[in-house]
């Protein structure tokens, strides 16, 4: 890349949001350069051989309900570029100690039938939102604005603003439905007693029924491959192994879009953003880290509840009370003795990711941000609790504490996979009231540290790029 080269737009970082921003700019007719620090593009949407030869693991994200329903991704010809979505028979299983499992089925009615006396309440709460998910998602996966459908948003918001624990105990009387919702809400990485934690459970539950929880065929890296292919077809340039330590290192351009979190923004800004803005960025709070393990297995996981084999995603944590205790621990700088474990078993539905008759599994739990405590034994014990004999099937293992996750992707600060805590204070105005804009003319943030936050959906990059294009026209 010649030093004298100029572009209309330069994007730093090639995660789903950076690539989304680059595509929006290229679609607008701009010349675009993407700079990526790592050898492999994709940020949290990458796949690699982490254990044994022939086993393909996802480095971070593995299941993509928001990717499939993303209002931006649905405008792209990703299927023609090789991306296929694989749907398990059921989006989710949540096993319990009695040997049964709560199944989150694509059908609201089927899910409700498995919840006993709470089934009617579940259907009453979810069905209207599922039916109107296309309109609701347009409002939820967007920056704060006057709602197009205020009544629909209010119906969602009255429950979404609650704590997950408060929502579950208010609407459900029995342990099965409460446990199911606790596991859904735990994806927020918030204490389940914290306001707005219910919102995450509701969104993921709605997505399960409206679009499913699919895997990307061949691994999450195929999402990135399709985005890169489309960007190149628009004339975009991508340079990997090209870290950016200062904005001064970038070629001349009209706009700069940074797929970076506030901590990196402070590093590359060289003090040019002004003291007030820098102070606000420094106050941005990161949430708990993830401690992740990938396994190569010689056979499928031997679940006590056979229904768990219907789902790619399995939540391991038992009751609402147990899940809540596990998710509160990292916020108190503790490591849960019995962590809530989010597990994915891709090869039950996508056998191309392992040699014949072999399998992979992927799991993580939440730990204090930046923790170096080894959670391997606790995670595997929690799996063994619901799948006796699991440990005997392990033939390879890759352990990623928060520091290793951050080494793979600098945006995972302290292992935080959401781009910063998504609590009430940082849910709508992240990282500051400016949202995507910075005090520096032409410089914008497009990472998951902006609305609508974490998840492989590209909407942060989409809105940041449109903000930048609007700034160019003024």
C-alpha cells in the first residue's frame, strides 16, 4: 500500500461491524480500505484448528440468531457467496438434575407445552412479540430514536426493563420456565437482579421462535468470508497483519471508521480528542470476561436427557437460583464454584467440522474481567453433572482464558465479548452521548461499544457508516 495512496474511507478492524461499515461506504460509491491487525480477518467471527488436525473450532461466536435476522445482513447476497445457515432441530436445551430438559423449540406452542402450568403465560408473553419481530427488531437493533411502533415497543419495554429474576418470578410459577428464562438472560453477562437483564432473555427467546438459532455452515469464519467476498466485489481493499497504533499511520481519507472499543480508541487517538471526551472514554466500563474451552471428542456428548441432542446450544446451570448466583459472582470479583456454562455442539448438525465419527464442542462461562483463574475443572464438572462420561470422550482441548481471547481480538478487553457492559447506563448511550461520532471531524466509532451493542449482526457498523456519510454531506 503506497504511503501516498488516498481513500474516501478507511476502516480500522475487520470484525462484522468493521466489514459492515466498509460495505455501506463501498455501496455508496466510496473507495474503501480496511486495515486488520491480525493475520486473519473477522474479529469475533473466525474459525480455526485449535485442537487436533481436522477439527474446526469457532474462536468466539458460534450461534447466530441476530446474524440471521440482522436488518443489514438480510440485504446482502451472503448465500450466493457461500454462507449457509444450519438449523438444529431445536434452538436450545436446558437440562435439569431430574434427568429431563427444558426445550426451547422453534414453535411457541411446542415450547409452551413443555412448561406445564407456565405454558399459557409463556405463550401469552411471547406470541405477540414473535409475530411482530420484523418490526420490533428494526427498533431494537438501532440507536435511540422515536419508535415507529410505540405501542409494540412499550409492550416489549415494560417487561424488558425488569431484572431477569423479577421477570421470571413475576410471570412463571414453576422451576422449568424460570430456569429457561434465566439461561436466556444470562447471555447479557449481567447479574440477573440488574434492571434490563430481562431484555436479553426476551430478545433471544423471540429470535428462537422467529428465526431460530443457526450455526454458520463450516464455522463462523464463513460469515466473514462471505462479507469479505462481497466487499471485494464492490472494490474494497483489505490489508491484514496491519496493526494501527496511531491515527497518524493511516493513509489520507475523508472519513475514518474505527471498529475499536474505547480503550483502543484512547491508544490510537494520540490525545487529539480533547480532555472531556477522553475522560468519558476512560470511564467506559467493561463487563465480565469469558473463560472459553474447545474440545475435540471421540463421540457425541452423552447427555442424561436425550432431548439435549436436538439442540446445538445447551445451557448448563440448573435452576434460576443457581444461574443467578453464578452470574452474580464475576461482578463481586469471584469465580463461581458451579458456573453457568453456555455450550455449543456443532458437529451434531454440521459434521464437516470434524473427521468422520468425531465431534467438537465449545463452551464458556463468565469470570471477573481479566481473570487468569483456570475454570477448566469447574466447567467440565458442570458438563459432567448433566452428561456423565463426558470427560472420557475428550481427545483434545484448547483453553482460552480472557487474556488469550484478547490476544486473538483486542476488542475483547479482559475477555468481555460484548464490547462493554450492557447495563442500563451503557445500553443506549454507548460509549458516550455522541454514539458513533467523535470530536475529531470525520472520525467515527463502529464497534460493539456503540448501539445496538454486542452480537454478530453488523448493525453498529451499519449505523456508524451512515452517520459518517451524513457528516460528509453537511
